[in-house]
């Protein structure tokens, strides 16, 4: 069992680290930047850095996973010395900062055959009077860091994200089911009014058609279709009207 857990942890290690909560002076002062890089070059001389000042993060790529493993756990909480910069306003920020945090970059999301699923946090069974290295590590590593023992590998043949938690499934739930006793009805054919069709077919140009016969107090309704179409009529031309001359006291214009 321990060998299986160890193999899972080893497969989750990457040679790329994501460093968060990096001091702002690292992005603006060359001395602070050089000192920050020397901390990680002590584990790998060929490591590369990608700076993200907007997020106060740095991506460190090392040549081997062993170097990344040592740097990840031994650089936790590193702080930039106050004497590196002369910025007096930043002194309070450095002293109050809890230090940098390092995480392994998950590079299997784009083409791997595994997905990560977080397990519930384990409660320590040790007595409050005794401590161990494992208890100190659990207390130091928070859920935000994503400790390796808090994740398990789930085999998945699809390159998709894991399913959301059950408490959010209502956002994508289907519509409500029909009430009890509901049955599917076949749509009826369109209603055809044969009387209306007969009346339309009987219309002929030049003949009057009585739609409603006369009554004692009401006249009859007769429709007389026009002969020919509107296109046969000659085009009506509007004659041009000349603009009258405007005269004034000074003369005509």
C-alpha cells in the first residue's frame, strides 16, 4: 500500500514550479531579482524563470524533478531581506509577509490520461501533546497549496475536466418533469374550410358575387372583382407645376 501511494506521489511531481506571493521588489529591482534567482539556482544551475508581475508569481522550470522536489519544500516561506532595497515603504510589507509559496505545476491537464480529484482533509490522530514531522508538514501546507497526499489519481480516458461537485449540479439541471398522468398527444391535422375554398374558386373577374343575402333591415353584401390587373392600367403622370415668380419692392428676382 505504501509503495502504491509513493508511486502516485512521484507521478504527480513536475519539474516546473509555480511560486506565488513573490515580493514586488523582485519584479522592479535587479538586486532583489538576482537574489531570488540564486535561491533556486542553488538546486539547479540551469533553471529558467518566467516572471508574471501582474499576479506576483514566477514560473521556475528545472532540469529534473528531483531538483524541483527539493526546491519546492526547502524554499517555502522564503523572504526577501530588508537590506536588499532602500524602499522604506516596503519594509512593513516584507516584515508582515508570510513568505513565498511553491507548488508543482500540473502539466497533465492538456494531454494526460489522468485527472486530479481532491479528497477530504484527513484529521490528525496524534495526541495534542505530541508532534511529528508529518503533523508539522500538514499544518504548514494548506489546502490552497494542494498537498500531494490530498489528491488521488483517477484514470480517465477523456481529456476533459472532472465533474463538478454535487452542490453545484442545480445550475445545469434539466427542466422539471411533466406532471403525473400526462400523455403525449398526436398533433391534429390542419382544419380545412371547404366553403371558403369554394367561394374563392367561384370568384371570376367581371362578375358580381353575393356573399350575404339581403334581409328585411340589412342590405346584401356583394363583391365585384376588378377586371385585369393593376399593371394593365396606364401610368399616371403628375404634370410639373412651374414655380411662381416672387416679386419684391426692389425689383423682381
